[in-house]
């Protein structure tokens, strides 16, 4: 075993230091080494060291440890996604940039078909978002906006994983200019490094066959698919700690306001699949 600790004395020194990040890393190393006893002790210690009102890394640890036992659905999740985009500049910039690119590419087209994966049109049929009428709510809101602008609009929700999608599920007509938006989605589709079915390759081939006029891709710059557990853990730890830090910037010095922004439930909603992928 190489967890950086030697016996109870080492364990006591780590815990007494109250260095949450170090304990997290030691716990991940124990899991990678299949030292479940040490990992369990460290997880128990972490429960006493962190709080939803604490520092960014404390809050991250709390949500990861609780494993999102109260996940939002339907209208709640739709509201939380909007809140997350408002208080996390990274998410807002990513989504707005995709919209601008699609708008410019489609400026002179008469009939437009936008295929938006995961957030506004395509989702896992077993997810809380789809089962909670999240897709229907998106369609209703988009229809109202289109009607106010005098634009004909049809919304087709495909409540399924991208792994199982076929061309017929997309209802694309020959005279439509197609735009495809992949928002934080492709990294969740297994590639040939982790699945013999090559789901990501098949999905990209499907999209290529649609001959889209524009494809937008937004992804995190880290590997949650094929990297070994420990490097994957370290990379995502830094990434999501930065996400929580961005909330501190939006709500400086006001822990209660962060909770009023529904951080406790907003983050498990949009981020639960990302955090679980670690």
C-alpha cells in the first residue's frame, strides 16, 4: 500500500492538519490501491471536516460525499440550469458562444433544424430531467418565444441517450439547414477505449451523415473517459473546485446567498453526471 500514510499515527497527522485537499487525494489514492479500509476511514474523517457553507473545496467534497441524494426534476432543474449559467461565467460564455455561432451560420437560411444534445432537446430517457418533463418545459418556452417573434416553430424532444440514437429519431427534412450543438456532452459518450460498441464514433458518423451546415462543440479540457482513476480524480478535483470558486466570485463573502441561489441542489442537477464520471 502506498497511500502516503503509515499506520494510525500517519492517519492522525493527516486528519489533524485539516487539509481537505490532501485528505481527498489520499482517499483517492487508497481507492486506486483498493485499500478500502483506509479509504473508508478517510471518508468518515472528511465528513467532519467539510460543510456546505465552507470553502469551495469543502463544498465540492460535501456534494461528492452526499452523492446527490435529493436531485431536482422538471421545473426545478430547468430553473437550476438557468441559475448555474447566471452565476458561473464559464457556462454562460460556453452556451452563448454556441448560440452566436449557430445564429451567424444560419442567417440566410429559410428552414432551420437545430439538434441540441442533452440540454434542450436530447436527453437520457432514464434521467430526472427527461422524466420530470424538463424537455417539454424547454419546448413550451421556445414555442412562446418563437410565437412572439412570428417564427414558425416545432420542437421534437428525443428522450434517449446519444448512444442509442438513429437518424429517424431526429426528424430531419431534406430542405432544412441543419445545425448540431454538443454542449458538454460528447465526453459522456463512451469511446472505443472503454466500450466495444464505439458509441461516440457511431454518433459522430450519424451527425456527419446529416451534412450539417455548422457543428458547435463545447467540452471541458480534461479526460473523464479513459484516464486511470487517480489522474482522473486529480484533474476533476481541480476543475470543479474552480467551478465552486466562480460561485464565490458571483456571491462574494455571502455563504447564505449561495444557498439562496440553490447551490445545494442546483449543482447536483446539472453537474451530477459530471461529478459521478470521476
